[in-house]
C-alpha cells in the first residue's frame, strides 16, 4: 500500500464548467427564493421554495460536485461510484437546502438569516462528503481535518452572505451578485474539501464495482440543465415584489368591497 496524493486532470476548463453550473443553479435558486417571499399563498410559496431548493441543491451543489469530480484520479486505480450513496447525496443536498430556505422566512431577520446560512452551509458540506462516500477505488481515503473545517467555514460564511444579498437587496444586479457569491462558496468548499483528501492506494485490492462517473453524470447533466428551464421561465414571467404586493392589496380591497355590498 502507498500513501499518495490524488490529482486532478482535464485542465482549467473543468473548473470553469463546475463554477458556471454552481453560479447558474445558485442565481436561479436565489431568484426563486426571492419570489417565494412575495407569494401571497402558502402553496405558491412552497412551489417557489421547492424550485429554489432543486436549483441550488440539485444543480448548484450536487451537479457541480460530480462535474468537478470528473477531474479526480487515483493513479493506477479505476474510479467507480456507488449509486445508492450518489442518490443519497442528491437527496441530502435538496432537502437540507429546502430546510434552510424555509428557516429564512419571508422577511429579513438576522437570527433567521444566520440560522438559514448555517443550515445551507452545513448542507453543502455534508453533501460533499456524502458524495465522496460513494467513491470507490483500490484503496482508502483519509481526511486532513483542518481542511475539512476550512471547507465548512467557507460554505457557511459565503452561503450566509449570499442569502443576505438575496433578502436585503432589491436590485436584480445585486441578487445576481449573490448567486455568484454562492457559486464561489460551493466551488471553494468543494476544492477545500478535496484538498483534505489523502488516498492510500492498494494495488492488491480488488477492482471496484459501481458506475463510471460518465454513466450517470451525462444524462443527469442534460436533465438538470433542462430542469432549470422551468424555474427560469417562472422567474421571468412572475410579477416583481412590488407588483405582487399591489395585487394582493387590490384583492383584499375588492374582497372588502364585496363584503360591504352584501351587507
């Protein structure tokens, strides 16, 4: 057995693709979160939050992780992935992101923001290491806990900052900036987490079973990008917050007028 550093291949373009996917999922998801705050009915708010969690957790976090893992290699050993752990990591990412968005609520409150940022930061981190649990190769993985802690801190701080921009800023440009921050958080957390990885290669170990990353990633990548079309269209066609508030007030006044007419 030999203690080796893993390495990343496929060049800088893979980092760029992972970052672009993280930003796209984050921008769209945070836009959905903003729209949820303007929703006047619980069902509508939950639809927005679910689309936000799917965009952030499913695309911005989970899909980004496995795109970045395309460049992961252990010299002398094939890389395979356990399907059950891969699916579990996706479920954790989406559900935990949804919980974080629910915590934030519809109005800006510091306590809720900090709690939501903490949950989402931890969600990013847990998803990463659950995804790593799916990894199979000839040998074992060990972690440097200092880099693990660093990856968690990055995820929490940057995730909280992104949510603050989203909830506190009315400008669309600033909300896009929030998505970029969230994308930086996700990618920064991923590569900090990967810096913690040390592999012990055992050439005598049996060849691992499981899926090659391309076997599940390519269809998921295509499906994920197509799935983003739904929240994109929803965000683009939804009324802004001020218009939604005016519509709600008009609806309330109309209801009061009908009540008065019936008396």
